[in-house]
C-alpha cells in the first residue's frame, strides 16, 4: 500500500496565526496537532499535498525546490502577520510523479525557483502538520480547467511514482468544506458558518467522513460544488484526487479532529486511515479513468496535439 | 479649487510573456523575441503617455484577489522578487517601486464613504502581485512614478456580474472623486486581458509565434465585438454587455477592472485609441487608451 493515510485540512491562516482569537480557531489548532501526532505514528516517507489554493493553468505543477524558503503574506489576511517558512521537498518524487503523469497523458511540470509563491493553504498545512520538516513533502497545484478525469489520472500517476520509488505517503488535501467567506470584516468572536444551508451540508459531509465513506462523498463532488462551493474554478475536484489516490472505496476509519467556522467557511481537520471495516462496496455512477487524452478534441477535428 | 484629474485611462494587459519578451534587466529569464504586435502597441501607448504630465499611476489588478472588500497598498516602498505562480519559467522579476500612499488612502476613504468595504495593506513583507508589476512595467518601465495598487474584490464569485459591476463602478466613481480632490494628475490602468481562455499546454519555446493563436473563434468574435464598441466610443454599450462578455468569453473583466476604469473615466463616449490586439497563450489582449483632456471641449 503506497498511501497509508489521508487528511483533509483547511488552508486559511487563522489556526496558525491567531488560534486564540476564537475558541473555534483554537479547536482547529488542536485538531491539526492531533492529526500531526497521527501522521507521526503512521511514519510516512513523504507527504503529498494537493492544494485548492494553488491554481495553475498549464496543466498541473509540482513543487520540486528541495528547500524553498520565503516569508509569506496572505493576500487577503495580510493583517494577521507574516509567515516565514523553510520546507523540505522530496524533489526525486516530484520528478517521478511528473514523469508518471506525462506517461498517462497529463500536462504536468515541476517548478523549482527561488521565491516561487507557495500558497497560503500549503504553508498552513505544512507548518501545522509537519512543523519540523520531519517528513519531506511534494506539493501539487489545482488546475483551474481540470475536471474529474484529469484529476483522477493525476492521482493515479502519483501512485505510479510512489510505487516506482517504493515510498509510503500520507496525502494532505487542503480544502474547505463550504467555502463561502463573509464579504465584510467580522470580529472573530462573531464567526459562524455563512448560512444554515452550508452548515447542514458540512454536517452531512462530516458524518460521511467519520464513517469512512470517502468514495461516497467523492461521488457527490458535482453536487457539493453546486450546493456549497463558491465557483472560483470549474469543479470541486480535491476529493476526486484524494479518493483516487487512496483507492476509491469506503474502507476507512474516519476521524474528525476539528471543525469550526473560519470567516464563514467550514474549516475542518479530518483523518482517513485505511481499515478493514467498510461501509459497503457500491456501484458508482461515474467510472474510473486510467489515461488523460485532453478535452479539446471533443468538438471533432480541432485538436492541436501540441497546444 | 482643485486641479486634480485623470489625464489618461488604459487597458494594459498583464501576461508576463510581454515582460519576458522585452528582456528587461529586472527579469531573470531571457527571451529571443515574441508577441511583437502587443509589445509594439505598448510602445505606442508609452509614447502618448510620455507626452503627458502626470504625478501617479492608479492600477486595479485581477491578480491581487480579495474576497473581503477592496484593498490598497499602504506603505511607501516595496522591494522584492515576484515569481509568477503560473509562468515561473517566464517571470521572475525584481521590483523596486514607490507607492503614493496619500492618494491610496484618499481613494480608500472615498470608497468607504460610499459604502464599499475597504482596507489598507500595511504588511511590509507583502509581495506585490504580478499583474500590477507587468502592466506598470510595460506602461512606465522607468518606474519613476508612484503607483496606487488596488485589489480586485471578487464579487462575481459570490454574487454575479451585475453586483461585481455595480461595486466596481462605485469604486471607479470614488477613485475619480479622490483623484480630483487630491490635486494630482493621474493615469488610471485596468490591468487585464479581454477573452481569457488559456491553452493548458505551452510550446517548448514559449516565444515560438508559430504556435500562438486565439483559443477559439468564438473568443475572437467576442474580442472584436468589444474592441469595435470601444473604437466607436460605445463604452455604455460595453457595460451593458458585460455579463454576456464575462460569461461567454471567460473574460478577465470578471475582476471588475474594466468596469472600474470606464466608471472612473465617466463612461467615455469618444473613441478609444486601440494600439493593438494580440493573443497570448490563447487569451485575447488589447492595449487601449483614452485621453480625456484631448476630448475636453
């Protein structure tokens, strides 16, 4: 088994920068710390981070700078402070994942440039889950145009690379549940989930996750996108990535380490560890995909194989 | 009586490819050539701007994205390295710029007085967005004018194009009022492309112009429609068409930059100067200028 655990974490900076501003932020901080202990117990060779807060256009990008270092400031929550960081990246795995993805037809490339802007979500996740860089990481972008098939193949290519290099990974998916922020500044003491509808959907997702039903939730991705996601990108694909990476089933022990509103969004820390128990095998509506062949040729004859 | 005024308004697209192809000393990567029609368009814009006397540049960029209100750079000096998150192979730019904080605060206050949510950005470690850097570099490579950098409040994602446009136009009116009260002569810039659907693959040689073309004919027709209206002075029509344009052309006007600009210019009815049009990795881009003083009776 190449992927020995999966975690879903919010990427907003409040649990890192101002955990004491609100009991919910503090609870999330404790959730990150509990997840960190679980990751330590799993003792992976690498953390695979997929961040919804790192958008890309030219396919997907993989961070391959062995030791990126910078002082980051969030473009929205800049008043919460600066975040200095140095990370340890598994460049060999990044390059292996890149090659494996290209083999499956993906546009995938590595980036290794001093000063490359690692996104807030990845930084928050790595600072809180892996503060001493005990485990090297690979960070993957979220392509704004990608849909289900491309995302699933992206995950499968990561497994290809892990197996080729004989590494055991813990996956980290940086995402909110409901992602609607308040559009005015609020006092942290007044923070709450933006709407009752978002709250109810979040509760349903947390129930599924706690029951280990990752693939069941994943099959709802398009519905989740319609119901509780502000549509900044074409689809809600992070769970497609996580479930495909972990085997697309419901055989997990799920733990909700923390859940709280952060500026209106549903922020959570969730763990999914492969287990013998199962919520049952099902037939799902959407089939799995092995190779990505692009989407422009769907109009017929218009595909330029080079662009 | 104040003499503050907007002396020019511009659409200044910000694909980093244009700075890359110019090979300025601030940018680390080197190019052979590329996207000349747009770079020459910028040359002609710069020539016209150089003939003007102005004190500052006010720019709204889609690449400083704020989901809670509109933010303004609020420190006098920023110096750092900007690496484009999408095209890091093309844009690793060492910037050193000055901000007209007084004017930024005036615009921020005017917008707040009109009911908009605003915030000044005072963190010295903040990295200026590459949209601002590219458009300002190409408009004024000498960087000898202070700038006011305004974020893009992403109202479209939370509401719709109509709400986005209403708030962007309110911001435009506040911008104009603050500039007039400041006594300064200002160039205002909307940093944006027109149609904004990218190819998701890049040529091995990014500046290989044999590979550059619009993403599809549909996008091209929308770009020509918009440009035709701008050339005729029908900016009111452009604003009316904005919801369709944003949706159909995946237009970068979703940032509010164009609506803000046209509002700040009081919805000009005189023809815009279209310096040039070209595509960059499939997106449609035009360099456009308005010169209100030349049109004044």
